[in-house]
C-alpha cells in the first residue's frame, strides 16, 4: 500500500498519527539498544574524548542529515513546507525550555536519588538554587541580548527581505527553459532564452486564465511569440512587447477557439507592491519603545523585558522539580515540569493579548504573572523546610506535654 492509498483510507490526520507512532517506536527501540543519551554525549565532548555515547549521537545526527537530503533530492520532501522552517519560532523560548530541562538533568545526573543524597549531606535546595543562579544569570544576559537587541534587528531584516521579494517583477524571477507559475497561479510563462540584462526574450509561451469579477474562470488565453522585450514607460509601467506570434482565446473542452496573428502585441505587467516601512512592532528597536505612550508598544516592551525574567523564575522552578523519590522514578516530575512551563508561557501570551485589547491596565501588565509563578517557585523551594519546621514544632509541643 502506497502513501497516497493510506491517506485516502485513513485521511491525513490518521496518516500523521500512524507515522508518528511508527517513527517513535523505531526511535525508542534504537535508542534503547544503542543507549542513546544526549547528556552523556555532551559530557564526553566536554571532556575531550570520543566515546561510545558521542559516537552514537554523531551517527544518529549523520543518518538524519543524510536521510533528509536524500528525500529532498528525490522530491519526496519539501523543506519549505516543514513547520520548523515555515513557521517563525522563538529562540528565546527554546533556550528557556532547554534551561528548565537542563537544570534538572545536571542536578540529578540521571540518578533519582542524587538530590536526596545531597540534602542528607547538608546541601539544601536553597544552596543548590544559589549555585544554579550563577549560570542562569549568564543565560539571562544572553536571552536579554536576543530579546532586546538581536531579535528586533532580525525581524526588521526579514521584513526588508520580504519587501525586496515583493518588489520583484516577473522578469526578475523568470528562468529560461522552465515553465513558471505567476500571478497567483493564473499565469504560466515560458521562454527558451533570456538575455543577460533580462530585457530580451525568445520563443515565448504565456498561458493565462481569464477570470470574471467574481473570480470564476471564463477560459484561457495563450500567447506564443518568436521574440519579445521589456519596455519601461516614463510613469514606471512595464510592458512585455511580443513580436511575430499568435494569440489563442477559448475554453478548454470546447471548439470555439479564436486565433489571432500579430506582428506586435503588448502585455501590461503588474506593478510590484513596494513597501519600505516595517509595520510589525517586533521590528521596532527597543530604544524607540522606551517612553512610548502607545499601549501596543508598551506591551511589546513589557514582553521583551519578561523574557529575561523568565530565566530566573524557571530556574527557581527547576531546582525543586529535579528532586524525586527514588521509588517514584526519575521521570515522575518531567511531565509536571513541562505542563508548568507551558502554562507559564500560555498565561503570559494570553495576558499579552488582553493588554493589546486594553482589558488589563498597563500598570499591572505582565508583572503579576511573573509574581504568581515566583510565589509558586518559592513555595515549592521552601515547602519541605516548612513541613519540617511544622513537624519539629509539633514534636516539641508533644515533648513539653509529656514532661508536664
């Protein structure tokens, strides 16, 4: 059964689920047999040795890279449609999520009882938090640089690139010897030869759908010509001047085609939509957001400042979540940690949307969300000490009652 038959049988969603389960099962079996572990590979690399863990990781990376390139070469995979490439993702969010998991991996080192042993030897969670805050501060500085400086420049550069692409005409993207779809898929253009200055063409073929005002197809027009050239009028209008050719008008499936021979025929080319302004607020430099009275710009400033704050709150959450009971397994708190992090980000995004709509005062802003999760982190960090203090007080009370 081919892939198309499977899609017809169970649908695209079912095929995606089946494919994900199959790939996950294969990866799980291979990871279990090869003892694949990214943390162990990083430790071997940091120690300057090429051990089996690093070799397995490099082998997996090489197979994934070679397999992807083979699929692209075979035409079975279009990377432009991949979610990881097509969608604009947040580098800061990836760093924060990696920090949450990384802190737990480093503190536990794959052993569920490590933090219990450290606590028994006098290393409290509070001291571990202080130790962890130093590298977290470095990460916060990196995230602040990305959020406040580099990210707006990147968004602005991407916007300029898109504007430049929008300014391209059909001649700027035309390739000789290749059929190209243009004008939102309603026109197909072909030229056998194209001069270096892109002004002269030869052996031209143009097929264009005729659409009504309602967008309904009313037939096609086919133009063929021995040669052509591009002319730019003083008002900036561009024309494709075709010479020695034919024009055919008709409707596919019907015999009422009309053929016209011409010596010279002009085709008006659409003007490019050029925009030199960048309307996205993510592209505005941070210094321009400071002191702005625009509520949307104030929300953007608060969002950029929130990203570095996330680092410290996430670090505070990660330390107590890394401690588990050995009888409960090392992955007991992994899912709660992921859910807590996703809830944190989700609430921030929702509050950001409410700020844009004016439902929440700018003075309150996003800060209360950080305050709530900071209290959650402090509660988790000092909960064990609080319980022990209550137990100690209860025991002392019982001893006093017994002596009395």
